[in-house]
C-alpha cells in the first residue's frame, strides 16, 4: 500500500486533468516551443497560430508529458491566451494561471512557471525573423530562465550519466 499523501488539488485542476482543453498539435502553427523541468522530468510543448496582421492568437494548444498540475496549467493557459494579442498573452503570469485553477499546491508552483516559460519561448520564436516589438524584454524573464536553467542542468547530468556508462 502506498504511504504517499494525495496532493490537495482543486476541483478545477482535477477537472482539466481528466478533460483537458486544447490538447494536441496545431498543424499550421506558426510558433511553437518546448520547456522541461529537471525537478520532475516533465515536459510541455506549446503551439500557437498567430494572425500575422493583428498579432492575435487565434489558436493555442499543448502537449504535456507531465503531472496533473502541468496538464491543468497548460490547458487553462491556452484558454486564457486565445483571442489575446501577443503582448497581452506575454503578460500572463503563473500566479494568474494558479488563480484560474483555484490555486496550486506549493510544490506544484513550478508546473505553472514551466507553462509560462514555454509560452514566452514560443512567442520569442515567432519574432525570430521579425522585428522584435518594444514591449518584449531583450533579456530572458525569470520564468524563461527557470526553464532554461533546469534544461541546462538536465543536459549536464545526462552527459555525466553517458560518460559513466562508457567507463
Ligand atoms: Fe513537474 Fe508538475 S511536477 S510539471
């Protein structure tokens, strides 16, 4: 019998975990990105279909290889950003996502951070070959750094594991 105590997920998290919205790829997405977390080994991919003229997000979807909070956070985030222009979508925070979900357990805050990190990375990807708008910070934001640091660490660790296997 497991001695693990179930996490106090809100009804909304459980509902979206069981029936997530906007799950899957968008075939003609014009921006997409992934982010991963070493803390748990989870990954998230975000797909956006952006109107090139108005810069409004017409479609948003995700794929998650992660926990219930990761799935619920990604699902609610895609709902929150649909119909928003890129500036407004950029300004969505993990705290707002958590509020929309009726709160996340403290140990699951990083699941929301990861979703925002992936979203901002996707928006940066969209502007890769375009003029970067004034509202977009040139420096990485803390959510993006968080995703990046964890990924770098994962890379270092996997190289170490590979090295030790070859010995
Ligand atoms: Fe890792 Fe949720 S525990 S994203």
